[in-house]
């Protein structure tokens, strides 16, 4: 079964083998990528992460995506990953992701919302108790990353994965536009502290 699924994905843009015996009915015939997936699963999407952990289908660096062919994916989801890139690498990474999309393919990018975070901070709202709908302990985690979680996930390399770029809606939209994405709209965020935008490869 696994070999059949590997062949199916190789035919739609996967250059190398998958890790999991992925459900063929789940994925369908189109390549849909969940980049920097951690263990979060979206129906029909192939999970791509740099770590070989449960629920990851393809181990690959999302800043390189060497195992994904260009113009092969119909959809990309990238939640809580772009903020980990240095500012000068942001556009390089976005352009890479867009290069993996077919023309007309869609991309969803979700990042911590700098405007929301600093509005709270300016009002003195800095702890979880003051905004109960957030899973973070304080505003600092939204800005720089939750070091407790990062240490669980990455051990001694945790500091490499701290947040390095802070976005607001207008900045994220301009970055997506510069990368070749149009028809950009705001969609429901995957996280209450995030801004999430969706667009189409032109």
C-alpha cells in the first residue's frame, strides 16, 4: 500500500519517498501541502516538517523544499512558520513556496498579528489572564515565540526557532503580493493572536 501511495505522489510533484502510509482517499489526486506542519493534520494535505515526528509525511526543510517539484501544488498552508524566518529571508522563502504552486493555486499564511499584540501591550494587557482566549502565557511569547514549547520541540536548538520577523496585516499582504500572489483576502485565523491571509498565484 505504501509503495502505491509513494508512486501516486511522485506523479503529482513529490520527488522522494513519504514517511507515512498516508490515506489515499484523504489526499485525493492533487498535491496540497501543510508546511511546517508539526503534528497538525488538515484533511487532504500532505504534512511537511523538518522533523521526523508523528503525523509528518515528508521530512523537508521549508526554506528549501528540495523534495517538492515546482508548479506542482494546488494548495499550500503555512501557519506559524514565516515569523521564524529572518527579515532578509522572508521574501526568499515566500517566493520559494509560491514557485511550488501551480498557476491559480492558493496559499494561506498565518502569522502572529503584530498590530493586535502591540495594541494589547499599549493597553497594559500582557498576561494570559487578561486575554483568556490566547494559549500563550504572555505577550512576549506572541512576539518572540514560546521558548517552553520550542525547547520541547527542538531541544538545544530551540533558540534557532525563535520568532525573527513580526508582521501586521498590511505588511504580510505586501509580501504576498511581491511574491506573485493576488486576490488576497483575510480569512479566519488558526490562532487568536494571528492574522491569516489567503491568495492565489497569478
